[in-house]
C-alpha cells in the first residue's frame, strides 16, 4: 500500500488533470470497444459497492480489480489522445 504522501500527490495530480484538456475514455461516446467499456464500468460500479459494503476495507482482489480498471481507463485515454487507439 502506498504511503499517505504518495496517495495525496497522486490525487492532487489527477485533480489538476481534471481541468486540463486530457483525453479519457467515455464509455458511451467512444464507439470502438463500447461494449467492453460499458461492461467494465458496470463491473467497477458493482465492486465499488462491495468496497463500500465492506466499510472501505474490501478483499485484496476487489482492490486489485478496481486498480486495474482505473489503469485501463487512464491508459486508454492516453492512447486515445495519442491517436493510436479508439478512433
């Protein structure tokens, strides 16, 4: 688990990126892989509710899957912005 400072820095960077023209995967607007993106969004929502039901201390596999889904959405946006995917 990362330290509090690493987590805080990561959240600050993502908050700043919110106000920049940063590409991201919108599950409905991106036509290519739409079914995959929507499916992953639903899985992420279900796992988020599992995490909440576990008082934000879910099993390690739930945390891992949520991290992988977040990395996919972030990485897919970067690739989309670079023009290599999701055209």
